[in-house]
């Protein structure tokens, strides 16, 4: 397989180049939460249409968007996309599989669960084996491929909503603020309360906190 991508191709350049090479439906896949020590890993896959009207206004890597911009893009993506899907890998499965395997498995599942089969798949960062279609891992794909950026928004918004709900059950950890990532605020509350059932024990800071305060581990 060969295709030509110009340096100035813009966010949708990968899709245009692949369509010129004969691939009509291009799926992008990305995850949110790989670096968090609490909450699920969330992966999404999106197929965007090929017409200018199918492009999403203001779309870019979800990390570069404000929460309000992400929510607006999310609504536009789900209304315009040819197909989209979301997959959750729960904390216990992240512990069992390890984060790299969990990440690959989540991306694979997200692509396979699209109700429309793509002709090609672009994944953020890692190549993903075991797909039924040709694929390519793209470094910083959420910054250079529209379908991957769209998937990053779907995954991020979905996960942020889950962590805001988690805050309602475990308010002592302030999941609504840090979303389970390893921030000083999160560590402060983790040290004070011990791990709860959505913390990932594959992370050293969680295990270290549990060893230091065994009576507080796996708080309900």
C-alpha cells in the first residue's frame, strides 16, 4: 500500500490521501485515560463523511480544546458521523491486562464495533493488530487526522462524564476535577482516603498508598 501525504495537507489530509488510494471509508480510533490511575480506559472509533459538510467545525486534538468546545464537537460528531462507537475497559481489566495490552484491545474493539465496516483504519500512536481491515498507527494521530481527532473527542467527553458521575459516589477524591489522572490533588486525597474500587492497582502510586495505609485500602 502506498499513498502520498502533503506536508500542508491539514487535519483531513490523511483521509483525502487514503481516498485517492482507493479507500472510501476511513475509521479513526483513539483512547482517553491511559495515564490515569483511576477510572476506566475509554476508546472510541469514528468514520467521518468525505464531503466538506461532513467536517466538524473547530475539530482538533481533544487535549487542545476547552470542555465546552469538546462538548460542542462531540454533539456535531455524533450527528454527522457515518458511524461511531465507544468501548470501556474497566479498572480491574486494566490491572489484569496491563495498560499497553488494554489500550490495544480497546482500540481493536472500538473499530470492530462500528456498525459500518471501514475500508481502512487509522489509530493514534500504536499500530493495532488483529483488525479485519488495513490499518496504520499514526504518531500524534489526533493532531493530524480528522477521524482520529474526532475519536479522541468522543473518548474524552465520554470518560469525563463517567468521572463526574464517579465523583458523586466518591466525593472525597475529587474525580470531577482531575478525572482520575495522577495529579498532586488526586494524590493528596488518595493518601488521605486510600484507594477506592475504581483505582488501578497496576499503578505504583496506588500500591504505595495502600501499603502505607492498609486499613484505608479499597475504600467503598
